C-alpha cells in the first residue's frame, strides 16, 4: 500500500519534484481510507485538521444554502487533493465533499502536513504555485458566471478544464475527465437541458466529439472559434 501511494504521489503537482526517498517519508505519515460512491468524505464545518489526496476515484464539492439548495463548487479526481487551504488558515470550509464513484483517499494530518513542508522546501514552492493557479481559476469562474450566453459559459468551462485535464492530439484537445451534462450544468449555473442542447449542436457541427471513453474531444474548429461570438441558440436557462 505504501508503494501504491508513493507511485500516485509522483503524479501529483504538489509532490512531483520530490525524490523517491522524500515521497516515501511523506507516505509513511498518511492514512489511506476507501469511500463508496455517494459516501460523504468531508462534512460542512468539519474541523480543519486534514488534507485529502485522491489516489483513485472522483469527488464533488458542494455547498448547501439555507433553503436546502445544493450549489456545485468543483470536482476533483485521481491524483488531485483538497483541504489544504483550511490547514493553512485554520478556518473551516462550509462545503461538503462527496465521492461520486468508489474512491481511495490518502489523509494527512495538519501536524504532518506542516512537518513535511518544513522538511522539504520544494513542497512550499509547489504549494504557492498551486494556490496562485487556483486563485486565477476562481477569477475565470466569476467571469463565466457573469456571462448571459449559454454557449459562452460552457465553452469557457471546457477551455478551463482543457488547461488542467487536456491532452493535445492531431485532431484537437481531449479532456481526460468524465463529466455528465448535469455536472456541467451545475458548474455553469444552468439547466441540464440547456447544456444538452448546446453539446448536441456542437457535436452535429463537428466542433466536439464524445469519445467511447466518454471523454470530450475539442476539435480545432471549436478551439479556433471566437468565444464571444453571437449565438442565437444560447439563451441561459
């Protein structure tokens, strides 16, 4: 199990610059837990004592309003992590994290998190870069939600995801993440029906392809088209 965790740590942006021995030292400090699909990993207002690293699986982060409505905040999959901000500022995060498929999670305590950073300065450097990237991503999400055009919202979302999950191919960029139309709707503040209508039209026009793996390929026709061009079928609902 230690080797399993260490092999995954090599793929994670936070740890990628560490040596095998340094990764082994960190893996000695973690606890690995398995969560079933739809099982809650982290409750709203849980104490900020742990960081979670996804070794296998996928999770979603949601926030519940006072009237019981769920707001979709983000999604994380294998080789990503969450909970680090609460360890840094000591504040709890009003969000619930739920496994959307069977998941294996490595958990590191606040004490061991700081011990690792103090022992390996490369970790701190990597963390600063990641936090800057997430701040920029938050700005882009604010821009996305302020748009009134459905196609623009979805296109910006897919472009954002391509920066993080995209692999360039001879035909375009393939997003190596499986997203349902409902998840895209939640991430853009629209209905599933609107997302389906836009995605279906893009497929018909040859701008994107849904592959057998359920990954989305953004073709060059899609990537070269102006994001803010007018679109008569793009009313946000």
